[in-house]
C-alpha cells in the first residue's frame, strides 16, 4: 500500500515541486494551501505523515500542529523559513516530530520523511511475525509507569501520557536500556536510523516533554535522570 502524505504549503510553486519529487519516490501526496483545509483533510482521510509549513495565510502552522496532535499521532515535519530557534523549539514541544528550515534540499526532506515514518511505524508493526511473539511488543512496567510498544501508548497510573510517535520511541529506547547511560548522539542515531545532522538540542526538548508526562515532579525527575556530561539514564527502580 502506498504511503499517503499531506503537504501543507501556500507557495504553489514549491508545493508542486515537492509533490512531484515525493510522487517520483513512491508517495501519494495531497496538497492543502491553508491550515483549515489541512485540518479538514487530515480529519477526513487520515494521512500517514504531514509536511507542515509554519507560515500559512489563515492559521499559524503551530496552531495547525497543536490542533491535529490533540487527537492524532500522525508524524509531522514542520517547515520554517524563520531563523528564531524558539519557533523550532515550540514546534517540537507541541508535537512536531521534526523540522526542516527553508530553503531545503528535496533529498533531505525525503530522508527526514522516511525517518519519522519509520519511527512511527516500527512499534506498530512489531510482533507481526508468524507466531506473534516478539519481545519488542512486551508491555514494560516500572512502578506506576506502563509502556506498551504494541499500541505505542504509555500510562502513568491510569492517566494516558500524551506523547508524539517520536517521543514515545525515545521513551521506549531508554526504557529498554534501563540502568544504562545513553548519550545524546547515541539516542539520535537510534531514533533516526540514518546519518543525518543533529538539529539544535532536540533530544533535550523531547526529554523535557516526556518528563512533563511521566514524572510526578518534572522539575525533580526520578524516572529519566540527567547524567551531566554523558547523557540520560532511565531508572530501573521506580515508584
């Protein structure tokens, strides 16, 4: 089945080039020039990934991202022409899985698109072998925190943790290596699966978001511990 992509971009010339390029690489691409149309299309059709421009003529791209992510875990790449890193940080904090500054190389967009779709799909495809048994699908329990790779959901007690596909996979990688210190570069390598340049301090942004969901006191974390100069460690023993 062909993967479907929603491109949200008001520059028709750029949109045409991106649609043609992704189409030539095996994707089915729909184009929405406005934020309202993007939200309506995603609600009606449910695309496999979204490429979302930050600057739109009707609704700010951040608001479009926030609206979609409130009820949908679809992977989102945010495009931005702005130089202010706060735009990128806010985008990641509200649910964008990656971002790409304009102008960009189509090959880099394709590589990032493949990476976020692979991250979003790996857990849901795990355990689909002949006997259905796969350690990758086993539910992990750490005190009140439950992590289910099969459904890509985490619970803290009875409260669902609101995480993007990128953030869930980051949490899962750390939980599966509980007790081991993992460097930022190592986490980036495992998440991307490709030799792509690290962007800003996105791991730190995502860790902050994860902590806000799984920690009883995010300012005094007990589950994901920062090891100064080394990276992060996911605690084995938790309440």
